[in-house]
């Protein structure tokens, strides 16, 4: 038995499906999106707790262990198989600002060059997903390891590379009109001096647009979830 096998407690994870990501795109309360399903069709072993970086390097050499992908982490965590141990944070293999273009079969997701590293921050309330650029990673971050028994498919189900811009534009336009522009004109009708609407309509429109966009800090409608249907990724809005 190798040193890695002696010092690392491994747990078995059976294949399964997990939903991850956020469907909230508000600035304060939102998270990394879009929300989506991941179907992992292979069994793997995962370290029950994060391990020391030096031990992770040894495990990679001795038994071919890899950094855990975020999808593998989510599947194992959804089944209560892992914990943070004594670590405050742990690094995963993924580096991305969002999930657009992600292959949803369990492999790590790598976004554009220079994307932040995906980590999990542990506290008394449980794990919290965070993304940090390499310069912000803490020295005492652990490493979550996996041992896989197979390679990934060359034709995985993939989320599109970018969101539908026309849908976002329509959504933002409706919000600006309903939340910002219409209330601005109603206020001016009852409170402004005679002729203000005729002379200052442009200011009312621009102010309404600004107010509508400002609400993105706190709220935005829930976004579609991408689901695996017949081997392809399809959003709720396409149903």
C-alpha cells in the first residue's frame, strides 16, 4: 500500500445526476450560472476530506490522483460523502467565470484564459462556492482529489457558449419600461410642473432606464435551467 493510500481516506461515488449553478443573475444575490444538470456515468473515488498540497502531489505520482472537478464535488456532496475537515477552503480543478460552454459529463470546466479558480469555502454553515484568481488563493487551501477509472467521451453534452442575447435584451427592456420609465412618467404627471413631460421626456426615459438597470443589483427574474434531454442540453425556455 502506498503512502497516499494510507494517509488519504477515500470514499466511493456511484454514477448519478446532479443539478448545480445559480438561476439568479442579480449582482448581490446571484451566483455562477446558468443552472444546469450534470450526468456522471462513471464511478470514482474521492477524498473524504481535502488533503495537504504536498500529499496531493505525492498521490498524483503514486496512484494517478487528480484534482476533483466541481461537478464530481457536487455529486459527492449531494450524497453527504465529503466534508471540509480542518480546512477553511479547498481548490477544485475548474477555472471559469460562468458555465457557458461547459461539458456536462463530470469533467472540469475551463473558461477563457485568465478565468478565476473555482474553490469551496468551508464554515460552520457548510461549504460556499467562490471563485478567486490565483493571486487570491490562500496558502492553507486544501486539495480535493479523485481517482477515476475511465476517460471522458469525445462528444459530451455541452451548454451553448453564450446566453441568448435577444432574450436578455427583451427582458431588460421590459424591466426598464415597467419598473423605470412608466413610473417616471406617472410621477411627472402628478408632481412636475406643467409642460415638464413635453420638454423633459428624454430625461424621464433615461432616468427610467437607469432605474431599471439599477434594480439588477438586487433582483432579476429566475433564469432557465439547462437539462439533459436525449443526450443534449436543452433549457427550460425551449420546452
